[in-house]
C-alpha cells in the first residue's frame, strides 16, 4: 500500500511541474554546428508547494562560486542566421571588457558565412573607447572574413568611438626616406639587362635635336610683278640650349628686294617662353645694317604665339619688332591663321626708306590644309601699310605707301 501511495505522489509532482517547464524558454544549442559552449546550464527545479516552517534554519553565507570562463575560440558562426535582426548588439557596452589576459580568443572563429545583408548586426552605437588591446589580448589574425556579405551597408560603424583605443603595441615598419643610393640605377638604364639587338633606353632631352620650318614659302602677283616671300625658323641643340636661325625676305621678279637674317642663341626661361640673344643682318637693294638682337618669344594663354625683339645698332639706332600669330583650327586639318607684325624705329634712316617712330603695319590671313603635319598648302591675302615719316619718305620717291596682294604657298617642316 505504501508503494502505491508513493507512486501516486511522484506522478502528482510531475503533473504539477509541466506548466513550469512550458513557461520557461528553452535554449537548446546542442544542435548548432560547431558551437561548444563549455558551461553548465543549471537544471530547472520543479516548483512544489512546501509548508513554511515555524523556525527556518539560518542560511550560512558562502562565497559565491566563480562562473567558469567561456571559451569561444572554437565556435562556428558560419551557420548562424542573423538575417532577421535576431542578434542586436547595437547597445552593448564593450567599454569595460577586460581582454588584457587573453580571456577572449577569437583567432579561430569562422565568420565566412555570416549573413549580414539585411542590417542584422548594427554596431554603430558600440563603445570601444575603453577596450584595452595594449597586450595583444584580442587576436584576430586568423579570422576569416572573406565571405562576409556587407553589400547593403549592413555593418554601420560610422558612429563607433575608437578615440580611447590603445594601439601602442601596433608597430608599423619604418618608412623609406632620404636620398637614393648612388648605385640605385645604372648609367645606361639597363639595370644589368641585355637588350639584344634593341638599342638601350635613353633619357629624352639629353641628345642633340634639330628642326627646320618654312612658315611661309609663297608667291604673289601685284602691279605686273611676280613677287615671292619666305619666312624660315630653324634650330639645332638640346632642350636647354639651341642655336637658332631666323630669316625673312621678299623678292620681285626673282631679285631680292629686302631681307632680314638673324643668328641667335635660344634658351628657355619658362615652360612656354624662350629668350633669344644674337645678331641681325639686313640686306637687299637697300643699304645693309647690322644689329644686336635681344628677344622673347613663346605661347601665351589662349594659344597666341607672341614674339618681341629689341635691336640696337651703330649711331645710337634702336628698333622694336612685335609679331603675333594664332592658329584657329576649323577642323583637325583645316586651319585659319591670322598674323600681324609691326616695326618701330628710334631714328630716321633715309638710305633704307625708314622713318622715326611707328613705321609700318603688316597683316595677313592664310587658310591652309594639313595634308600631313609636315606638308600644308595654303592660300590667303596680305596687306602692308606704312605710316609717319616712313610714308613721307616713300611718297618723296614716288613709291606706294600701302599694298594688298593675294598669296598662295606651302608650309612645311622637317
């Protein structure tokens, strides 16, 4: 009889315990792949109604047991599904986490398959300010983040406070500085390699170069005469020092009317500007004269080709010549080129039909077509006007003071 009563009492206790187990959430992590939580989960005790005693025995105070450390080094997070916000770490305070003794080893954690594509892991408000990493306590060198999906901005760390993070143990290699050693490059740029039949590389600009350009080589017909004209610019040398030859003149019925030839030393003073120093020789049917020349020429903003030269001769004579040219590219091959030139003299020179002051103004407009960059025929018109005392000297000799002619020629260089 006693055995039957005992079994009935045990069955009653089990029935009364069922609602208790149903109310408490169960956390079964045994089925999670690779998660080995080395911690003992306390078993739920059944709630049995116990009659209170009149004089309960005093409970002795005992030192609480330390919770065993959680070793998460071998945890496999690969199969954790955080796609629906199941793990919210946005308000976690990591400020007081003591990782100075290696208590949290995450070196072997596999984050490869973590799905954070739906913003499930918000770390924007995490406080890492007081995290002590001075002793290398957080070793993440072997963590595999290769497959982490952050394609939709799921990991927002814009508001994380890293201000107090101690990274004193993080050392960077010494940055290279100072001058290169003397043997850093071989003199022939070969670095010990054999180029075979190919010539070894050479630095551009160190060698001697040359160029010859006929800016104008043309003919015209005026007042029953066949006239010709030429304008040549040639040089030889390096980028820093050049010997230049500039020649310009006119012919009439195959006879030289007047010519100007200059031999100059050309040296750059800026990327687009050169200085010129040398001599100028005037020749033709008029009296010859020699000048000392000092000039500046180059390309200004808006691609204007400008040049100015001061000339000094005997008997305290001086002259100034100004030239401006512009290439207006209608197409890549069709170019319209306006040109203007003027001369100013300090003294009268009757033997050369030149008067003091503003002497003449020459303007031209030529349309050329570049068959190649080296060969371009052109047609155009040119006008010349004399002014001041120069015009008076020409009138005294029954010479015209203005002239306009149509020209045709070719522009070439090599």
